[in-house]
C-alpha cells in the first residue's frame, strides 16, 4: 500500500509505482469515483467522451427555443407592468411620523 500527503492546496502526489502501473501522465484528466470504502481515482481514457454520447436529449435545441420564448414573454409582461405603473395617477405623500 502506498501513501501520500494532502497539501494545503488540496493536492496529492501519486506515488511513482502507481503512476507507472496505471499510466498516469502529467496533464491527464482523472475521475473521482465515490464508494462506500472511500474514493477511487481513475485516469480518463480517450474513449470517455465517446461513451457518453446520447446521454443528453436529442431535442435539446427545441427545449432551448421554448425556454427563450418563455423568457421573452415574461420580459414583455414586465414591461407592460412597468408602463401601467407609470400611467397610474400619483398618490400624495403622507407623513407617518408622530410628533412627540
């Protein structure tokens, strides 16, 4: 079993034997996988992103356009409310402070 120390910047040095055995190179992205026993650190392979293909919705574009349309409608309602506030007659200011 190899050990390492966590630095003040939360960095860990992977021991040389482990780096060689599992082909960790400088600049390689890693995945942290939580388990009941602790954390597993795995290097990301080149095929990681291709394996994730199809995870997102295919009609994502449609949902973005729907969201954009909803936002535009809400902005128009807000503008309408502001214009209504400006067109209402001004109420006189009343002093609410009591004299002592």
